[in-house]
C-alpha cells in the first residue's frame, strides 16, 4: 500500500524549467527538482517524457531553473504548468520583462527568487519520466522574497498537479 500522505511529507519547492533547441523556446513548472552535489554543483530535474520541455531539453542539453516565489500568481503558474508548449507559445503569453534569454535559453525572472543555468551531464530513464542531471554554470539571487513550497501551493493557493507531474498523487491529499 502506498499512502500519498507519506510522500506528501517530503518537502518540495516549485520551479520553472526553461530550455531551447534550434530556436524553439519552452519552459514548464516542476516540483521534482533538487541539488545533488556542491563541487561541482549538480542538480536534477525529473520531467515527463510527454512534455515538450523534456523533448527539447533531451536535444538541446541546456536548461534554466527559476525558483518561484510565494507571490507567484496562479495564472502565471498556469501558463507554465497547465499548458503545453506544443500548442501554446508560453513566452508570447507572459510579459516581455518576465524573462530573458541567456545563450539562447529562456530564463524566467518574474515571481522568482533565484535562477540557475545548467548543462546536462546525464539523463536517466525513470519509468514515465526522464531525470536530467545538470552541472550548474551560473546561479544568481533575484529577490529576497520567500520561495514557494509545493505544500503552500497545495494548501494556501489550493493548487493541483496535472496528470504528468510526479506530484499528481498528492491531489488526493487534503
Ligand atoms: C505544481 C505543479 C508541479 C509540477 N511538477 C512537475 C514535475 O515535477 N515534472 C513534470 O514533468 N511535470 C510537472 N508538472 C507538469 C508540467 O508543468 C505540465 O505538464 C506542463 O504543461 C508541461 O508543459 P510542456 O509540454 O510545455 O513541457 C507540474 C505542474 C504543476 C502545476
């Protein structure tokens, strides 16, 4: 028996993972993001194989991670977390000053406390998802606001997870 409440006791943040391949830009929300090592700094993001972001990142090999802040509005999270870049141009639908390009890769800066850029060093197959392990090439603090936790997204913002998020299992936790 797998009790989702046991998994929900893990702590998660909420992030926007941005990537680019051959001029195509995209980004998605993910909570399955973590730092792995400190020297060199490596981190991992676990993305559903069906996501456009995963497809572009598998080809492009470089990505950004923006750490969302507590004040991130639900419509902003929705653009990156509930729409697919296959059928919706996400960066045409957020303010032009909400993001910038770094070496071609989109980096979301609005409603974010920090942004990190990384290059993929390894990709692991994890059932429905791909685990992208990246070596960090730059990292900067954007604001002193508090980072948004997945628990507060769920409890304070009453947010849910779409079907292809690992956290979809938490939708049943009240
Ligand atoms: C709160 C939240 C957490 C999410 N966490 C993940 C995650 O860790 N990994 C993942 O692959 N998708 C996650 N998603 C789902 C993707 O953001 C969503 O499927 C997105 O539409 C994919 O867009 P794309 O097809 O443009 O890449 C999450 C969504 C939300 C709202």
